[in-house]
């Protein structure tokens, strides 16, 4: 990616800016976190908060410093790519780190337990014991729900419940249970897997007390006043249906008239709610303690969150494009057999398309703490007004990825510089346009559209 393109973006899961190499500690944390999570790019010569390009004094020295910091301070060793580039005659050093195959990567001076970091948003977070275990499983290519529960026996699976869920789709004998990985061989006997117990365990909540869906309806747009609260403690298949029933009664119905007939219109597209709930159950990290799946309904939005970040190596941008990495392979396989999941990676696009058809804002996806949240907004797209009038003409002008100053934009549109500055400020604040310069008073400051 060209450096000009990088400078239009905010710091995030795969991007960080550094003024210089004066402090090796934060650099080590970022490089190791990138390696553990989804890779990333570290740019030296840019102030991290303002994205002001200041350059580096000796790019060759910075290149050598970065390589030495990485080689001496991170285990297992990583091999980042380092490139010296120029932006408006100022030298920058761009370091690219790829997701590593030997996770966990850690800062050697801190040790493996305290020195393993993952990337959450634009921050480096020390990995908890659960995250550390998940990093180790990715190296072994094993999902948590595939692990055997060696203290249990095949009798700990509720075969009547499993049979009822599959109905006529499949007659479940032991061979089928093994094929679905609900049972796995351990020594000379078959024992349930984690996924088998989460789905069909006789005493599932004793082993996984957070394998439930906690739901609440709040009055207004915050959590100050709660009007309804429900917990779905059934098996995941039934819990999904209970959650969808709660969402139906907790969200508003609109009305449209077609000829002589009235038709009720849901506040949110049912397909989007269904996909969000199923994804939350299928991708939840059931190794976390104290973190059930949560659904919160407000007057203006619905939030559906599950414990667990995106799978390592996956970004939100890739997820939106249909790239899929399933955390729970046993649960995913069963859901696919039951028709709850139709095609890997297609659910996010269905959610987004359904919202767009109703004129709603696209779903918002975010990682925070050790959770993943999907938010569906009831209102129309908030940015629509920014794509009309003078602001819209500015976006059209910058659509070719060019960089233009305030004066050039004003001249091209036939407006005053003050008018152009006013609209540019709104576009920058809304994240649609980025300003590139050395400070607020930089006479050479230019504007560029933000990459979508």
C-alpha cells in the first residue's frame, strides 16, 4: 500500500504510527501484537495522535534499530519487512509484520506469561490466560470446542435432545456422533468434546455456566432504566429461537399501506437479527469465564455481543468481504447440518444487504476488551446529508484519490475558502476525509478521501 494511502487511515488493529524509535518497549509490544493477531504496519516519522508527518532524521539508522529491536526482543523470532519511503520529501520508515505461524509471540524481557500481547483496536493488550491458550491452539490447528472432556463419558451427552434437534435430517448413532465430533476417541474410549457438551450436554451449564444468552430491553438510549430481562439457558439451538422471540417483542413495528391493505414493517430486518444471533453463538469463546452472550435492545439500536475477539489473522475489513474463520468447528458443523448456517462467510453480507434494503445504516462491527459486538441502528444512514450539497461535491472531487488544498477545492467548486474549510472540517470529523500536513497552520496542508 502507498504511504499516502496509509496516512488517510486512523490507527487501528493493523496500523500504528510512531514519531521515532526512542522507546523500544512500545515498539516490541506492537510488533509482537501484530504477529499474534492479524499482522500490521508500523510507520515511523508520523505523530501518532495527529498523523502529522515529521519524517525521520536518519532512515537507515531507524531501519537497523527496528530490525535489531525485533531480533533481540521477540520470541519466537519474527522477520518484518522494512521499507524506506518518501512523502512530500520527508523520509519515513514503514515496517510490515505478517501474522505468525508460531504463536504466541512474546516480549522476551517480560516472559511468555506477561509478555504476550494481542491487538485490540489501536491498543496492545496483554493476553489473558484464556487468550494465551487460544494462541497456542491456533499453532496446533485445534479449536477449543474440539478438545476432549476426558473426565466425562459418552453417557454425558443427551442423545434424545440431539435426536430431536436433528429430527429427520440424520439418525444419530455413535458413528454419527464421532463424525460430527460430538464424541472423540480418548485412549480406549469415546468421550464428549467441548462442543458436544455445549450443544447437547446433559448437564451443560454445570460445565459451561456462561453458555447462555442474557437479554435486556432498556428504556431510551442508555442503560439507566431496564424494562425487561430474560436469560435463555436452553441448548444453543433453542436459545437462538428464544433470543429471536425476545427481539421480535422488544423492537418496534412500523406500518405501511399498500392499496387498501396495511402491512406491518419490523424495525430491523429479521434476517439481520437472525444472522447476528447465530454468529454470536457460533463464534463465542466458551473458554471465557463470566462472559455470556449478551443482547441489549435500546430505542435506537440493538447490540449483540459474544465473548471472544475475531479469530487471529482476521480483520473486520476482511470479514465484511466474506472471509470466514470459524472459532468453534464442532458447533459450526452442527449448525451447518441443521441449516442454521448456509454458507461460510455469507452471513455478514446478508446482514449488510438487508439493512441497506430497509434504508438503515450498515451494521457496525467492533472488538472491545475480549468481546465482539454487532450493532444494528434503527435510524437511517447518518452520513447521507454529508454526501449532498457542497460536502458531496467535495467528496466527488476527491474520489480520484488525489490530494488537494483548501484553495484548489474552493476554486474548483466556485466557493469561498471559508466555505470549503467549513465543509472540510465536517468531513474530517466524520472520518470521510483526512487532512495531511505538518500542523494546523501548515500552508501546504492537503486533503484526501479516506479509503473505504
